[in-house]
C-alpha cells in the first residue's frame, strides 16, 4: 500500500516500490500472456453491446508480464492481515476461522457456473440449498420464515425495520414514529432506523450493563414502533431481564427486533423467539463462518414471526414435494437488492451448519463463551472490565488505567499489531471510556489466548517504562501510524494518475 501525506510513520521503501511497480514498470507492447491464433470468427463488438456502452479509447492499463503482476498482487496480499494468518479478536465481528470445506463445496461447477437469469427449473439444486438453509436458520432463531435476501447485517436491519413499518402502517397509519435503541448499540442500528423513517430514541444502560428496564418503561408508548436489541448485548453481557424487556414492548403494541450479530454466543442454547423477539437478522459472515470481505460479500438473513411473513423483502424458496420455487409476500416491502442474495456464501453457511450439526453448533457457542471468559480472567488484572460480571462470547475493558502514562486504547491496539495480532475493536460501545472490545471466538486455542494475554501484559509494561513506543506504534507493519483526523476530514476515495506519478 502506498503511503499517503497522512502517514507520519517511516515509509517502507520496499512496499512503496511494489505499489508503483504496476505503472512504472509498464513498457509498450509487454504482455501477460500469448495464445495461439484464434480461429473462431469474431463478432463485431457493436453487434453484442449497444454502441453507447463501448469505449472510444482502450483503457490506459499498464503493460506488464504475468510474473510482474503476480508478484505485485502477492506482495500486496502479504501486506494484508487475515484470520487465516493469525488471531483476529475484533469484538462484535466474530472473526472465526472459515473452514476450507465451505469454499470447496461453494466452488463446485454446478454452483459457480449458474447465471441468475437462468430458468428456475434448471437451478433446483441451488434452490434446495437455499431452502435447507432457510429451514436451518428458522430452527436456530425460532422464527417462522427466513428470507436470505439481505446482503449484510445492516441491510437485514433496514429490511426488518421496513417490515415493521409496513406492519404498523397497515394497522395504525401514521401512529408509530419512534424506534428505541440502547446507548450501547452498534451504529448501524440507529442508522437503519433513521433510514426506515423513524425517530431514534436512546435507552440508557443500568449499572449491571443491561438495558435500563425502568427507563425503558418510561419511554415506551403508543408512538413506539419497535425496540432494537442484541442479546448478548454489545458489552458482551446477557440481558438478564430479556423476557420482561420484550413483554414491555408487546404490552404497548410495539415489536422487538433482534440484531443477530451476537448469535454466536447462544447458538443451540437459547433462541430469540423464546426471548420474545419478532424479527431477527443473522449475520452469516459472523456466526456461520462465511467470509466478511471488505464490507461484503456478506449475508444478513432476515427471519420473522408468522404475522410478518406477508411483508418480507425479496423472494424466498418454497418446497412443494420435489419441486422448489421462489415465492414472495403479498404485501412485500419489495426488493432490497438484485437477484437472490450472495448465493456462494449461502452455500458456505449451509455447509458449515451441516458439518457442525446441532451439537456442534451448541459446542461452538459454549466454547466461544469459555474462551472469552478465560481471556477476561487474564485481562482483568491489566485493564478494568466495563462491568464486573462474567461475559458471554466477548468482553469490554477500559484502557483508561493507562491514562496517567498518556496512553490511550488506540495506542494499545496499534502496538498489538507489532506483536503479530489483529487489534480488538476500540472506542465501542460508546458508553465505555477507552473501550477495548475483545472477541476471541471458539476457533482459537488456549495457546493463542495465552500468547495474546502475554502480549497485552508486555504492552502494559511498556506503557510504564517506555510509553513513546506505544504512541508511535505500529513499527513493524507495511504502513505506520496514520493521521486518522486528516484521513477522516480529507478522505481520498479515488485513485488518480497523480497518485502514481508521486
Ligand atoms: C452488533 C452489530 N450489529 C450490526 C452489525 C452490522 O452487521 P454487518 O457488518 O453485517 O452489516 C454489526 C457489525 O459488526 C454488529 O457488530
């Protein structure tokens, strides 16, 4: 990655060279491959595409050999960090190891060679996979019907809130205008509620780290459309009064939305349905071990109780004997995206669920909780836990104990990169000062957890003896400490020719 003006650390000349290589090494006529002369008669391009879609000039791409290109991208790939390379305790993201068998089966020709506009009668195998996944997710969440349509968790949130809105509007037009959201919630919750046209009302957290039930009771009313909640919540704590919380909403005719981002903690142990939730999204790229990608390719399957099925977005698969067909709700909120979802990831999720089985899924959740508590037992002597309780699949501690040394949560996170680990989530949830949010997941060994705890111990020691090394970290990564304020104020979103002229 090329360093920018925003970078204050020392640039790595090797990395810079690899980035500009594609353009600087370009030589007219150099090509990546050569093939025998084509003996198939070529159709003129404008017979295949409308003239307006055709370029008048060829693209100004660098001319390079195949080997140069492979080296360039291999170097870039090595500059990246992934869960295949090491521990990735990014709280709230469930960065568990993604088994390779999921990729192998999703890569079968019978799946990859399909076109989304193919007649449905020719894709019954893929529809069968989707239908089996819908059933599995309905069983896991307790919902009556699941649509695989949304592309991510946040997309599922928007879909779920539009479903809630359609339901209320059909019964009491214009009456319900507010969505309640705890102050610990993930930022996508209020954003989705606002996009669905609701006023967001914040609910405080009590001294135990639960949603404040007393305050909630004061806030609900005939204007309330829904409460959005994740359980365990984003503090990694199980909501101890969850059935009272959901009943409080139902008592005033409102609905309850379950943000399924933290489902990994309760798989096979507890279900949102029994807790009283009406709508659920499940992030397949977290709980069900499919890749996260850079903001995708995710999948945020949306499940609802029976009375909300007519409003579901997009289509879902229905089985009729040996036949599979797509169906949609009679009052559907419509499509949120093209086609049927990220099918390759849906296949991966089903393979994961089938390989694990019901017992395996429960074991994964129990191990995720055990791993988090094991790590918390080490970490609580270094940083103060946000709430003094045992945790679920993740925990939040505060780095403010290092404040008198001038060290912040971001310094700890950056220094962890030098120790070969990905950093925890920082500064979230917002109600915890200098928050470090750690989610080890079930796929990490005791040895890895011990090594991570040792690294944190060493960093706390460095904060006492040589804090500057933390303030300037990371020192061993392809890109050093960035000026995040400049990066946020003046983001460079487009790569232009002046970038590689530099
Ligand atoms: C608690 C919570 N809710 C919602 C989301 C949004 O999910 P996605 O990233 O799939 O859009 C996240 C993502 O990290 C999350 O942690």
